[in-house]
């Protein structure tokens, strides 16, 4: 019986190749094992945790991770710099509808005692998942659609505590 060393030292290594894996195979397996071990030590992303809450039969799922960072990058982009220069956008900013939107935003921020950008960053800044579920066997009708909004807030309790009784005080009493 030949040992592995005898097979490797033979002048005709063909029989050894039949049962010995190639160095590429071994390297590939080692890389897979290393990647798996490295991934096992990684913390699960907030979006991945939220996606576990979404039913598997959801028709559409929109996932946004690190919204505050995404917005920061978008606002620093050339697209954001050029966007207000477009004639349609200029007309919108000069319109009465835009003024109404600004007034509504100011009122909402006044009631909540926080800027909407702060609320966005504190409540949906880490991750947000929006899922839409449609009945599978019936024709599409908007009244039958069901949605789920799952979010990972970094400091929602602190933000809500700061508003304290303000939001409840502005609500009508039964």
C-alpha cells in the first residue's frame, strides 16, 4: 500500500491527483472558513434584525440603513447642489404650496418641540423597513393592502421624554 508521501514523490503523479484536492480547492475552503468565522463575530445589522419582523409573504420591502448617513451623503452630493437650480424646483420654492408646507413643518416642530431632522435621525436614523403586503389571490385594490413600518431608534425615549406632556396636552380630552 502506498502512503500519501509515496504518492507525492512519484514521477507520475496522476494517480495522486485523483484523490488529492488541488491547492486551489484547499485555499478556497480556507477562505470560506475564514469569511464565515469573521462574519460570525460581526454584530447583526439593525436592518437585518428588523427584516426578521417582516412576514415572508410581503409583496414589497423597502429597507434603508443608516438614514442619517445616507441623507448627509446625498446633501453633500453634486445632485443636491444642482437640484435647486432647476426651473421647476425654483418655481416650487417660490410657490404658495411650498410656503404652506414650510408653515406646516414649523407648526409640527413647534408641537413636538424638535426639528424634523432631529426626529428623523433619532427615530429612523439607524434603520427603517417598510413592507407592503397584498392579498395573493385577489385583484389589486388599495383598500386590501397592509403595511408594516419597522424601525430601529437610537434615542426615541429621550426624544419622547423631552416632549413629555406637550403632545398629550395638545390632544383633545375625551
